[in-house]
C-alpha cells in the first residue's frame, strides 16, 4: 500500500544522501532546518526531495518488464533513497511511496498485473 511521503520523513532524515542534500542546500542553517523538519514543519523538505529524488536515487533498485502496445515492452522501475521507495513507469509516471522494496514490488506487480501477464503470454506464444 502506498504511503504519504509525510509519513516517511523520519526515513528521509536518516538518509546520508538526504543529509548531504540538506547541507548543500541550506548550508550552515541545515541543522536548524532538520530540527524544524523533525518538529513537523517539513513542506520544504518534501519539495526539495521531490525536486532531487531522481539524482539521489542513482538508478533503479529493481525493474519489472511489462507488455506495451505493438509487441513492445516497458520497464516498471522501483527506485529508492534512504529507505523510501517509489515506482515509476512510462506513460504512468510516479506511482506512490513505500517503506520497503518488497512493498513497492508487490504494489507494482498488482497494479500492472494485466501488462505483466500479457508479456508472459507473449513470451509463451513465442516459445511454442
């Protein structure tokens, strides 16, 4: 099940990558900003994360292949920063935040099940 990013703020604040981003962005006031984020004033943190999550993630931690039109294939990506996971797929964009890789993978498999099944059926037909 997806979770609001607001519930994952403690995980973000533990991430060394996010801490480096905060130091880079806020400079000497980063410690004070982290205190504010921990106190519940985290809108700036969420905006900063959203604007930088692709660079912070450094690629997919997992991909799932699925069927696209015209016998093509698209990849469903699971990405992560500091224990926060999200799903991204072409034509579908960003799909939710998760507290574990297993939760993200399970959600992706359930959400894209018809496309995954269609790809497996195509592959079975090709092998026959």
